[in-house]
C-alpha cells in the first residue's frame, strides 16, 4: 500500500476502533454520578448555549472547577440534543476519536515512524482505562482537553520545524490556554514539550556556531537534514563532533526560557484552580503529608499495573486509610526507582523510554494525591493523557526489539494485532458497565463490596425506582462501612416518608456532624422541621443550605414555604421567584408561584397577568394532566378578571380530579367555581404559626 494511502487508512482504523468499542454509549443513559449537576439538572446546560450561559461559564466556578470551554461544549450539546443522553455520549466518542487520530499524526510528524506511531495511538484509543473518560458524560473535560492537548503539540511541532514566527508561537499559547479552560490538568504540558525537545525533536544538543553554519542547522537547534535510525532515533552531527557540557546547559536554558510564557499561563491556571477548589481541598490534619507521599508512590505503581493488566477497573476506588503498609510503600518506591534509573542509564540508546517514563511521571503530578480534593485519590480518568508516555515507550521499544528478528514485520504485526484485539474486548466490556446507574454501581461493588460511596449511590438508584426496602438496606450497609454523609441523609429521607420523624431527624443530624456544610442535609432537616411547626429552626437550616449552594431551586422553594408558614408572603415571593429562575421547567415551582400571585390576600403581592402567564406555562409543562395545576390556572384567570376562562379551567380540573378519585380536591374546585360564577376571585388563607 502506498504511503499516501497508509496514513488515511490508519486514521480510519483508529476511528473505526473507537466506534466499535465506545459507540455502544449512544444507547447509554446519564448516570447519577455528577451527570445531574453537569447536565440534566443543570439549567445552564440543559437550556443550551445562550449569552447568559456563556457569561456564567466564564465567570462562575461551579462544582469547584473553572472549565468554561467544557461548559460551553455541553451547552452546545444541549442545543443539539436537549436531554437525550445518547447525543452527549456521541460527542464524547467523536472527540476521543479525533484525539487518537491527532496523536498518531503528531507522533508520525515528529518521528517519521509510521507503525510505532500508529501502535501508540491505538493503545491510547482502545485501552480499557479510557472507558471512564469516554463513557461518562461528565468527563467531557478529559476528551475535550485531550483534543486541545494534541492540537497544541501539532502547533508546537509546526513552530519548531520552521523559522521563528511569533504567530506560530502565539497559536501554541492560545491552544494551550483553551485546553486549560477544558481541564486544568494540562498545566504539565510545558514540561511535556521540554521532553519532546529532547526526543524526538532533538533540540537539546549543542553545536558550536561555526559547525552550525557549516552543517545547515536552523535557528531552533535542529538540523535541516538528519539521518533517522530505527525507531525514530536521530543521528545528528553533534554526536560525531561532540558537545561541551556548558553548551548543552545553555541550550537547555534557552529552551526553558522559550517556554516561560507557557509556564506563566500554567502557573496562573494553577492559582485559579487552587482558589476555586479551596473548599474541596482536604487539610493535612485529616491526611498528613507523609500519608500523601506514600499513597502517591503506591498510586504510580497501581496505574502502571493497570496499564499492563487492566482488570478490576471501577468507577470509584475507596481512599485507603492512614495505616498504609510500609512494605507496600517501600516496594512501590523500589519499582519506581529501578525503572527511572534504567531509563536514565539507557537514555542514549533508547531516549524514547526516558521521555515516555518522565511523561508518565510528570503528567500525573497534579492528580497523584499531593493535593487531595474531595473523596477521590485514584481514578481511571487520571490516566487519560498521562499513559500516552507509556504507550510511546512500549511502541518504540517493541520496534527496536523486533529490528534484529528475521520475521520482525510478521511477528510485530501479529503481536500488535493480538494485543489490540484483547484490549478492545476488555474496553468494550468495561464500557458496557456505564450503561446505567444501577449497572455502574453494581459493578463497583463487585470489585469492592466495602465501597461505601458505591453502596450509597446504588441505594439512590433503587430509591428513585421505588425499591425502597432495597435502597434502605444499601444505605445501612454504607453506614456500616464508615461515616457516610449521603447515606445518613438519604436514609433520613426514607424514614421521613415512612413517618418516622424522630429517626429521620437523627440521621440528618448525623449527616451534618460528618459535614456541617452539607446543603442537602440542611435542606432536608429544614423541610422536616418546618412540617413539624418548628419554622424558625427550619429557616435557619435552609439559609445555611443556601450559603453552600445558592443556586439550589429546591432550597429556595422550601425556604419560601417556611416563610409562608410564618405569614410572610413578600419573603415567600422573593424565594419562589428565584426558584423559578433557577429551574423554570419545574412544574411545582412554577405552579406555586402562580398560585401565590393569584390568590394571596395581600394586594401588593397579587399580579393576575403574571399569574396567568406562569399558570399556562405550568399547564403546558404538565401537558394539561394535573388537576391542581389547572385549578391554579383557574384562580389566575379569576384574578385577571377572566371569569369565563376561570370556570372552564376549573371544570377541566374537576373532571381530572374525579377521574383520579380525589374527592377532597373535587369539592374544593367546585366551591371555587361558585366564586367564579359570582364574579369573585379565590383567596388563600395565610396564617402565622411555627414561631
């Protein structure tokens, strides 16, 4: 096959392989692990890309992240797909495929080696560790930042291979900045560029000025004409001429100075990330420095093992306790030290091993655990770009090993195809576990039954599907494993629904003892206290919830109800307006605001025209099937003086309520119809209680 057709063919294979492995996700659902806050329960995203949404993306640090480009990409999906999960999954798959193809093209452009570049890109494309990044909609961060990572490398090679151009260098900076706006983990990219300067770009060599001019070297420290060895190893004039150590140091210093603008951009993003993640950072009092170092050493070896033996992969790995086995830390340190030493010793003959190994070590630094954020210390998604270095070392190492074999092409071809086939099968299976929330957490518990978070998350799935007893059992198991804020909170909700108020309050209080800033626990406790007439206490908890999550429509709604119990409809109006602004598609929020505007005894609160607008919107959202919403529309029409329409809407509500067998509501609506027939609007009675 001619080379002109080989590159497109390999690119097509990479696309096909990604589609075969990850294409199944277009039939997958959203999962109850951050997909709600990132997509389907996030009004900024679900409403699609708007001017206000774009401003929000760039000015807010939501979920302890500043990732405006990721938000905008999800908003665009909102325009295209609404809340159809398959569309969001498709975008992830296509972004990953594009990243894999660009990796192949960049490696080939840098090294001139076709098949090692193809194999390294294929390893990246179909490794089972990629499943989390591609099959999880929330991890749009990974696949989008990966695309800009590759575009930055491509632009950098173009900058290096030509005479100095400020425009080319500016393009590198812009693409790097865009990548950081997708995910801040790209802060290590300048370090990766220095590694590529060493190999395969071969810019870290020193040639005396007169030899440079005589041999035709470019201003970037790269010869215009080089002889390439097997595996992309470059034989340069300096290897025969020799280079002084001082000269080499000066070249390194120049290359570092060249990247100062990139380091400045990376440093600024680091400071911004630390600022927005301040509340999520775990203090050294809870996880001391010695533990973090030991855990990081073990994590490096864990990820290395998963690269070569990707079994038992899970959506979440419980953080180990403070009693890290010293033998395990010491053994992991010996492994890392041995590989690092060997890579440095063999750097002249096999520079790709040193580059690949340092790529792996360096890119993991932001997520290896020196800074602990939230409850996660190890995750498959952290390997998305980091293990490309291992793939490079493996691909070029295999090419060098096969060089002396008489049937090297046949052996390498069969071995590579076999490895990729096995990885594709494993990746396909791993991706299938992301089909829905129940399968995801069931798989996590199959990997580790002592995973408290997985037990609680499975309980939430069962709870939402109406399997209450099974859900309660999951919550209890999570609590048995260890203190679990969410499990206490959710179990309290089940007990409240059962009428076991005392037990429910106890569990909400235990959740707050674990996390005093838990917005959900404050909200739940506030609601249940309000229902018991302890309104002042309820309001205090609801206000506390809003301090942590000011954009919670549910909490604003609950706080409004508490104020109404106190006889403060003006305060209620403020809270319910905010609830509707935050969640304009919530039928309950829209309907209750319309009802207040239509039926409040205080003249200053009522607004018939606005009430009609909101009530009609609520009817549209409910598709005209809720008698209470139709009753609100009738009251709104009456307040606006449109009594014939009020009677018509109320009679439709009576018909639905009668069909449902709701006698009390039917009687209430008939009494209201008599008012409308007499030309009188309906007024709610607001009484003060719960002080």
